[in-house]
C-alpha cells in the first residue's frame, strides 16, 4: 500500500475540525515518518494489528496520535465513521494514544514513559529469541524527561539491537522552542555517547527516512538504533508551519477552509 502524506494530513484536519481538538502541528510533523514505517517497515502479517508475529510501534509522544489514526485508516483498521466521530461522545478514539484502541500498543501522553515500554518489549523479544522489531517515536521536548535516558542506558547495556527510537526534532515543545527551555545541542551525539548507532535525516524526505531505517537493519550492529528526524512543526499548511500556536489552537470553519486550501496548493 502506498501512503500519501497529503491525504494523511487531510484526514488529520478532518479529525481536528470534527472533534474541535488540538495538537495539529505536532501530528503534522510526524506524517512522513509514520507513513514510511507503516508502508515499508512495520510487519503486520495478514494486516492484523493483533498478530503475535507483528512488529511493535509505540507513539510515546501520544499527543500526536491523530497522525497514527490517519495511517490506521489507510490500513482499514479504522473506518470513515471513526474519523468523522473523532473525539465525540461515545468515540473510542481519544486525544492521546490509548492502548484500548486496537493498533495502539501503549497508552501514552504522560511524556517520557512510552520509550520505557518499548525497551521492555524489545527486551522480551530478545529473551524469547524472536525477530520482532520495536520502534518508539518520541518528541525532542520529550527527551528532557529522565526516564528516556534511563531507558537508553538499559537498552545499550543489554544490546537491544531490535530497538529503534525515532526522535521528532521539530524544535518545539508545548511552551516554546526547545533550545530556549532546555537546549539539546546535538541529539545524535548524545545517543552515540550512550552507546546507540545514530543517524540524522530530513524527517519529511520519505526516501531518506526509508534508506536510513533500511541501513540500520542491514548493518547488523548489536547496538540499539536512534534516528533523529529534523522536522517542521505544522508541516503542510503554510500558516501553521513553525508556529507553535497550533499546538493548542482549534480549527473553526474559516481556518479549516484555509488549511484545506493551503494543503491543496499545487493540485491540478
């Protein structure tokens, strides 16, 4: 199945407008990352999100879950009705990742904890000597949390070569730019110093993302992997790009219309 990032962003806008919900910008920044993972790397035998032989994906930055829901719709794990009724009374889809939804592996949103869940899953797979891979996507602001680095130390010590952390480096966290709140400097260097194999890519270049992930697995290193993805918060809608107000701003009828119009620029 070929994933179309513009279509995924359209679904995110539809959900955000229907549910009058927030976190549009941080969902937009991870669209290409998720589309490549679901299209090319995550294994779900018979397209079954509950298959015992599946790979695991954990969205530790659980507030970006609309992007994951949009990919799950492309896989037919969610219906059009699920999207239209997002965040309404009786909807199973919440504004943060929730493991009660089939296809969501961990409840997240309390930042810093999803990675530890992924480390545990990867450790279990290693102990059982099975081939499942575990991917965990975190935000750059999220890695200010101490549990992230405790998990990194554990993963490197136990040589969890089946584990990959993906950092959405969009330069923002809820209250401002990451460099102004707690400067991160080189995230790649940090992970390398903790014993990870690490690479930095353009997080909106699907080909580069695919090549980097493929190279990690082909290298057959015993180390866990860290993919640092340079992204743009709000990517795809011009008036949302690099504007942190869209972390918490809700769409109204006019801004929804303008967002769709911006998203469709260049279409014939």
